[in-house]
C-alpha cells in the first residue's frame, strides 16, 4: 500500500489567529493564498517567512507605454516684479531639424483683472464723414395689459352726443 503524506493546511486568517510554532522541517500550507511556510521549531507562524516553491518563470515583456495625457491648466501668475531678460545666446551652426507636430491647445485660462481706462485723447481736426443709413425699425413690442377701469361718477354724469370738430 502506498504511503500518504499530508501537509498541515488552513486559510491564512486561521494560521494568523492561531499563530502556531511549526516543528523544525514541518511544512504548512495556506489554502486560500497558495503560500507555504516551513517551521524551524522556535519561530511562531506570523514571524516565519514564506517559502519559495519551484523555479520562478521568466519576466514578461514590458507593455506599450500609453499616450501622454493632456497638459493641465496653467495657474495664475503670482504677484511680483519680473526680472530682466537675459542675453540671447549665439545661434549654433548646423541644420535645423523637422518641426514636430503641434500639440493639443490647452484650456483657456481665467480672464485677468481689467486695467484702468486711459485718458480720452484730443478730438482731431477734419471733416465729419457722411451719416450712415438709418437701420431697419425693430419689431413693435407686445401691448401691455389694459388697466382696471375706474369707478363712474355718481353725480353730474356727462354724455357726449356728437363731435364738434368732425
């Protein structure tokens, strides 16, 4: 009859909660992680290192680098004095390379604070030009709601019979 060898086994949480000390050379297996530890007779479970079982496979091929994302919005320029622009360096000799593809236009930044309006200049001398053609009259607006009729007089009521200027 063949000999059956079984390893101690259980879920990782159970091993951690019980935290046994395995005998020297005793093997134990975590059924939910597939990892194994071998005891040394003195070290408790949580302090033992996992055992490397088998030969490690070759490292896989590195995947393709993804597309670079859109550049974020440029922040507001801080307050302060701008320094003096430095001297432009000497242009190098050689052939200029091909210009690259224009990138995506960034998001428009916030509108800055409006400056103070300047002084109006002096009116110039000269002939005033011809007045332009008057534009088309716009559409007449909606007639408003008729107001409430007032009360009729109770004394001295006058009734118009005919118009004198007809």
